[in-house]
C-alpha cells in the first residue's frame, strides 16, 4: 500500500515538479554508480561538463531542486549527502543556475564526520542547516555568488 500512496502523491504534483523529480531520480542513480566506479576527480569533471552555471539566481527553482532531490533520496535508500549534493549540482548546472558545492569535516568526536552540501540563489539546497556550523570546509566547487544571503526557508 505504501508505494501506491507515494505514487499517487507524486502523480498529483505539477508536471514540472514531476519532470524534475524524475530527472533527480535518474541522476542520483548515476551519481551513486559514479561514486563507486570512478575516481572522484573524473566524476567531478563529468559533473562540471553537465552545464554552464551562468549565475542566474532563482530561489524557487533551488527550492524545487531541493524537493526533487529529497524525494529521489527517499526512493533510493542509502543515498548519502555527497550523492545528494552532486545530484543537486547537476540539476542546477543543467538549468544554468549558480551553484556552490562544499565538502567539510567535523572534528567533534570519533570517527571523523564528513558532510557535503549545495547552495544556490541563497538557498541551502542539500545538507543539514542546523549542523553546518560544526563542519570545517575542505573543498568548494562552483560559484561564490550562489551563497549570498543564504536562506534556510
């Protein structure tokens, strides 16, 4: 019964949200496979070729990507923050949006805790907003304009 309820609620979404959701699901599956099969540097190169992040700011699109990636991650269990972040980055790049992907670590406790998040148009697209402050950023990919006055709405 549970999958039918999810399918029914998905079918009631506006057409553009359904399309974005299906793209997110497909890209998340590809990113997860890429994380297992490719060196990270080669996967990054493919992601950067996915589109030109020209700096268009659109908070509503960033929020739609967040919803689509959340839905896809619930559909594909075990999709960690890195796979979700890279999926969001591909969707945003393909739409020509400014995007910044960050990878950080927390030195609080053992074992070492790593986290990835994406920001676009001032919106935190993926990542846990409540705990971002505990991570020290190690790597940043993308545009610093994507994070101006980040909104957690």
